C-alpha cells in the first residue's frame, strides 16, 4: 500500500518529496515492507513492528495522507486492557475519546487511530482512506460506542465520501467492503455534506481467482469512481427499454449536468442511483423512549406514592417502546403524529432520549421494481403447465 501510494503521488507530482511511514503486526509483512522501503531508498526506521491499537508506534506524530486496510470483524480482547486504559485516562487527548466499539469487532478503533493522526487543518490538514466491512456503517444503536464514533466524525464534518466496493475483491473474504474517505480540509462545496458512491457493480471477472478474490475493478471503473468523487456530483445509471421490455444497449452513467436518455415510444427508463450527496445530519436521529401507564386490576393507572413520582402514572415496562426520530424533525410533532393516534395515554421519558448516527448505505441505493401483474404471471404459468403436460403426454406414448 505504501509503495503503490508513493508511485501514484509521484505520478501526479514528480517533484514531490515523500517520506513513508508504516506499522505492521504480522512479522512476515513487516519484513517485506522494510525490504521494499530499503529498495526504494526510504528510511527503514520509519516502519515499526507492533500492534497499532495497544502500542502506537507514532505517538504524537501527525501525517498528511494515510491508508489502512485493517482486519475485518476481528475481536480486540487481547488488547482490551490497554485500549480501555487509554480511553478512560486520556479521553479525547488520546486516540479513543469518542467511544469504544464492541470487543468482537475492532474495525472502528483503526478508524479513530487514523483520525488522531490527522495533521491540524491550520497546518495544512490531512486526508485518509480506510477499507472497512459493512458493520461500522450501522452496528450499534444510539449511545453505543459505534454510534458515538460515527457521531464524532460526522458532527466534526470529517467524512468526505464512502465508496461501496464490489464483493469478492479480497483474497481472504468475499464480503461487501467500503472505502471511507475522511478529511479535515474539505473544500467549501463539500462542507457539511457526505457523498455516497455505490461502485458495487463496477467490476470485471478475473482471469484466475486468488482465493476469495474473483473480481477486480478495471482502470475505467476506477476512473469513473474517481471522477464522481472529484466532481462531487450525484449520478445514476439509466437503462433504456423498448415497448417489449428489452434493454437497448448498455446502461448509461448520467450526472446532473448530462442530458438524460429519452425513452422510445411505449418504452421506459430505469434509473439506478450511483452517487448521492447528503447532509451530515441526515444520518442522525434521536431515540426516544415511549412509556405507557401500568394499570391495576380495575384498569386504572397506578400512581407513584413517593418522591418525584408521587401522583404520576407509573410506566409499564412490558409496554415500553422506542422510536427513532430524524434529527431535523421536531420530536413533539413526530410523537403527536406517529404515536398518540395509536396510544393516547403514552408519554416520552425525556431522560432516556439519546442521539445516534447510522449510515444505511444500501437503503439509499435501493430501487423499487414494480412487480409484474398477477394476470401476466398467471398466463405464464398456464403456458408452462401446458408445455409440461405435452411433454408428459409424449412420454406416455
């Protein structure tokens, strides 16, 4: 990753002066990296061995650009003591101030590690890319460690874009993966916004598989994603169908500045979003706790007898429920519209309200396909049934 990144940057600017740093836990990978740096004339002392989470090899250092491909869904129980100690004792002065994810998946710890290494904006700022699986997008409800980490990077306007990659892109797993691009030097046009790019369909089959890696992105695919990111634009794939429902040619990528194809007479267009832009707060919500009164045998609300609860209806834990209210919506208006018509005696326990963040990536790219009519399906079934009966009749003869 370091070598290819260096080559890429030098291709853009041959006069660039690059100093490469890295940390690696695996001994073999560490040795290969040091050898590669030696061949390229880099200082091999900048490559550190050790566990990034428990033994930060670059404590206090800040970087201009960073890359990371941490292990997916791996537990961090072995380093839990060191990580929790840094979180509790150093808080935001350390790397893990916003919160800690569940022990079964340490992906977001690597995300926070890179955030802590970003050069301050006043000193030129920083940008980094990290490859994660799908769980950091939505795992954990409001108030959880994962949600608090998402809240921190979104409320501090650090997320530039998230790119969904095709499946089967990595040697040891075929799961869906995502590249998060974070920066503290967003241009004015990007401030307060996040771009989501669905590149899951941008792939070609490899001539020879490498373990679970069966697909790769072509240069054209990479160029398309890069252009969508660079132009900071929304885009969609438009497929033209004729009156008979047959696709006319390949789907066309259309941005908001392009002229959209026109459907032929009797035909139609199918539009599938590829790139979308959202405000940071679009991913936030407030989880409210909805209580309903506990009732006695006569059906009357049970009232509290002591302290603050004296004279107040007591909540029935069996009827307790929660609702997620989008951040931009008035909670009282939402409650009156969505809850009270179904439960007139309900109320909100204000003390339990929590703000959460999630990024439902796939939901934003889902395209509803109108199902065929029952009449058409019925006619097809009759045709198939008749064909099967003719075949059976031929066998009987």
